[in-house]
C-alpha cells in the first residue's frame, strides 16, 4: 500500500520542526515540492529543500517538483470581487490542483512507498491540502494511507514572540482573513487574529481602544515585530510594512487585534 504524509514544518524556522515531523521526513521515499511563482514562494520552496537537506543529508529520497496551478485573480475568473465570486475561483483552482495530485500519487509513487508534502506552519490552518488530498484519495482506484503531522503555526509563533496568551481569561478567539477584516464592523472585533491580509486592514481599527500584536516573516532572519495601541503604532506600522514589502518583494504577516478592557483580569 502507498502512504502519503502531510507534514507541518512550522512557520519559518527549521528548528520548529517537531520530533514527529523529523521522524516522518526520515521515512519518506518521495517528496513532492510544489513550485509556485512569485511573492516569495521561491524562498519558501528553498526552505523546504534546506529542511530536507538537513534531515536527509544522504539524499536517499526522490524529489518530485511540479508547477502548482496559479490562483487566477478573482476579476479574471468571475467578473468581480465578493464572497461568491471568490468561492467560484477557489473551487476551479482546487479542481485543477486535485487533478495534479491525482496524477502525482498514481504515477510518481510506487506501491509500498511513502510520499510527503511539507506544509507551511500547521496543515490545519488556512490550508486546504488535507480535504483536497482526502478527496483525491477517495477517487483513486487504490488504497492510500493518509497521515497528517501537526506543525507550529504562524499564530503560535506570533504569540510566543510577543510573549502573550492567545486569549485572556474565559475569552474567545477568532481567526479571520484580511478580507474579512476589511469588511467587518470594527466594533464587533474583540480578540481576533488576522491572517492572509494583503491590504493592511488593521488601519480600519483606529479609535477602537485596541492593541495590536503584529509579526512579519516570523521565524526567519527578516522577522519583524510591533506591539502597541493601534492608534499609536498604525502610522509607523504602515511605513514599516510598506518598506519591508518593497525591500523583499513580498510580505507575510499575522497579527492579533485585542480590545483593551478597563480592568484586565489577572491570571491565565
Ligand atoms: C495560507 S496561510 C498558511 C498558514 C499556515 N498553515 C500556518 O499554520 O501558519 C498563509 C498566512 O499565514 C500567515 N503566515 C504564515 N507564515 C508566516 C510567517 N512566517 N510570519 C507571519 N505570518 C505568517 C500569514 O498571515 C499568511 O498570509
């Protein structure tokens, strides 16, 4: 029987690999590397190669490199932005990716072999590879065992770097996209992590008695951290973000927006 592993590699620093991930990588016969164009994707692919080189210096495994189908811009595909149009675009893109995975697992992995993909951060967070592979495997005419190895996500790295818990006592935590942060009524946000933000949506949250804990390129040598009242740090943060984006050509940031409470309860 074939085995396919989705391995969380942590969000930036190879030292974030768990012992379980290390062991899983040691057992792999074929590593599938999805090459994606632009926006620092080449740097992320290079990091995956670096991880494999470190874990398997013998090179006793095969690397299968494939071009991942690029996600088309929403306007090109469905005539306008908005949630429904976005879902159509993503569904089409996922179908193309499923076809690619189906071919890879059928043709590039032999019976008895273990294949793996190295997924950024944790496979469960804003990553649809698990359901995509589940669906591909259920459509294949052969049994394939799927394993998922958790990883340290950008959210965990962010809170560790800022030395904060994700939530205060008894408080809920939401994880939202930049797209949602662009549209939501700011008064409804109390304690939310924002990911996949392409337009610095935090600037909508001034005048809200909110703090921000922001991190970019977490776990890498370019790591940037900013914390403070949104009202006070917003201008500097916008400038820092723009400068970093210009310098590197891409940015990957995550932040927590937290409404300040008059009497912050002590404890955990
Ligand atoms: C497609 S999601 C993948 C998240 C990943 N599965 C995880 O567990 O962190 C990509 C988003 O994660 C966040 N992200 C991932 N790595 C990051 C890093 N090293 N520094 C800051 N944000 C990061 C950013 O918000 C980025 O837009």
